[in-house]
C-alpha cells in the first residue's frame, strides 16, 4: 500500500466490534474535522461482549495489523469490550514495533470524566459482560479517586438489540428499566454508558434516571484525548479543510451502511468489505 510521506497527513484509525463505535466516530468527525479517518467495524464477529479476553486480544491485534497497513498515524479503540480486555496487549505490541503508533481506548477518558462529574461519589456503569468482567472501569475509577464507589451492571442484551435496528418499543423500555434498577437503588448520581451502542438510549435512560443524574459517554472525552496526543506528538493534520472518512466492515457492507447512518448521524458513503489476516506487526 502507498505510504504518505508527511506523517501528519496519515489517517486516524478507529475500530469497533460493529457499528456502535460510529457514535465515537461521530464525535471525532465533529471535534477534529480536518483529520482523515478510517473506521473498521468487525461486524462478522459481533458481539464482542460475549467473547473471552484472549479472543478480544487476537481480534484487536488482527485489526491493528490491517489498519497499520493502511498507514494509520494513531489507533483508537472505540469499543469498550476490546478496550477493557485488550488495550494493554495492543499498547505493548505497538511499543515493540518500529512504527511508534499510539493506541487510545475509551475506558480511561470516560472514567476520568465520570469521577470529575460525580458529587456524591457513587457512579453507575452499564456495559457488556466482557467489559464488566474485566474490571477495567473499577481499576480506572479507583486510580482516579479511590473513594468513589462504582456499581456495575452487565446489560448484555442491549447492544445486539440496538444493532439489529429494531425500534425502541415497550420491550426495550422494560429491559432498560430492569438494568438500571440496581443503579437507582444505589442512588448513583452519574452513569457511565460503557458500551458504544448505548448513547442511542440516552433519552430513555435520562427520563428513567431523572434529570439530576448525569450521563457520561466516551465520545467527547476521547476526542479531547486524541487532540492532546496529536498536539503533543505534532501529528495534527495541517489542512484547514474538512478531511475524508471511509469505512471497512468484516461482515456484509450493505447491512453496515443500512444500520450505520443511525449511529454516525452523518452521510456514510460506500463501505468496503475486508478480510482480516493473522500477522506480525513489524
Ligand atoms: N462495541 C461493543 C462495546 O462497546 C458493542 C457491544 C458488543 O460488541 O458486544 O462493548
């Protein structure tokens, strides 16, 4: 693949288990419009929330391989399950390469934002089984403030339901009501949406939790961290015009495009189908 000589003009790569990470991509496109982006959705292996840490590490390394081959200057793991299970492995692998590409994940920026938001020191987390089981949010929250309590709920059924494109009917509302019950009982004042799909449920959640409870999503906090890294490493794209963005999917590209627009809230354009290979990042 052709290389771009000015590293600042290389694209930022973003990946997720499917279309959910497009909620994160949305914030990047809005906050850092001059950058070029490549997004990869591993829809063929969705959902990640039921995968083991080893599987998630393998998938993440395969995706990183593909995105580095496409000249990525920065790797953003938009998926909470992959970040929770595989970020340290990915970061370690990247440090061993000659490319010096930084890897950012969604857990830390979101945890820091939640700690800064809470007043009563009680935070709730809604996430997949894989994310909750990893303990990554507990670790990140306690690193930011050991006096804060985290109440975690594995809401495994939600992401597949949202990704299926089904409308939010009474069944979805009742499901969400059940999941947030432990958070209401614990009287949390801040709720982390620890899964890429959940921002689509924000209106339902806000109504149920009440207006005094603050909802934290990963997109904005992550976009700020991306901006910091680009600035610190002198990697910000010097172009003043809007950059380009394109999409890769391991599954059916038409299905990706059909569901994806709802998540991206911007025109999506054509989606390229991609086959991932095991490989060694040089
Ligand atoms: N991107 C995934 C996450 O944030 C969505 C859910 C899944 O793949 O199970 O965890």
